[in-house]
């Protein structure tokens, strides 16, 4: 009996060491699994954001080209209403699917920013479809550029992407301001409409 009592501290040490190893391994496995899940969802979230941004920018570009006559300094090639509407219909289907992915995977701040950008682009699209006036296309473009900046800022923040700001709206606004004096001197009677620098 004395031999067993003498070995008891060693047995307790082995038992504690075994339990400690099991707990440490379990914690490490759980941490690794969580990290892998986070990377996996971040990858899927990034794909959803990229797909949404691409199709929304496509809708923006089509609508802007349909509005070329309302923007005398536009560098884009005008497309006629029929072709533009067909292309918008195709892009709208893809937008709907991409939007669902953003809703499913996006964080609240990014979904809110995506909604703001989407609404700003829809305003341009409505003008291109002739559902609203085309008086201030420059304002609509600037609003969409600011909303896009807000979306990218939120998406980058949610994904932990560093590197500082990638905002474009102020740069594009500056280009617009430079284009206005040139147009004002070439048009004496018409009301100036901002040039398209929609980025």
C-alpha cells in the first residue's frame, strides 16, 4: 500500500498532464476551425461584394451612356434607348441575384452602404429610362460616386482590408469642376450640365 501512495503524485501528474493535453488540443482545434470558418466566410463575402459592385457599376455605365445627350461633355459613346433597355434588363437580373448574396453574407454596415449605392444608381437608371427629368445628371452621378465610396469603405472595413482610403468621389468632382468652365465658354445659351466623370 505504501508503494501505491508513493506513486500517487506521479500518477496525478500524468493524469493532469493528459487532461491538460486534451484540453489544449481541443482549444487549438476549435480555434483553428473558427479561423478557417472566418477565412471561408470572408472569401465568400468578398466574392459577393465584388459581384454586386461589378453588376451595379455595369448598370451605372449603361444608364450613363443612355444619358449621353443630357451630358454634352460626355466622353462615353451613346447607346440608343432600345439597346440600353435590353442591356439594363439583363443586368437587373444579375443585380437581383448579387443583392441576395450581399444580404445573406454582408455585415449590417456594408448592406446599408450597398443599399445606398444601389438607390443612387437606380436614380440614374430612372433618368435613363425617361421616368424622371434629366436636368441634373451631374448631381445624380456625384451622389452615386459618393455612395460607391461609402460602400467600398464599409466593405473594406468589414473584411479587414487595410491600405487607407480609396475614395474617388472628390477626385471625380474635381475633374467635373475643371470641365465646367470649358463647356460654359463653348455654350452661351444652354444651361450647363456636368460632364460625365463617373469613374
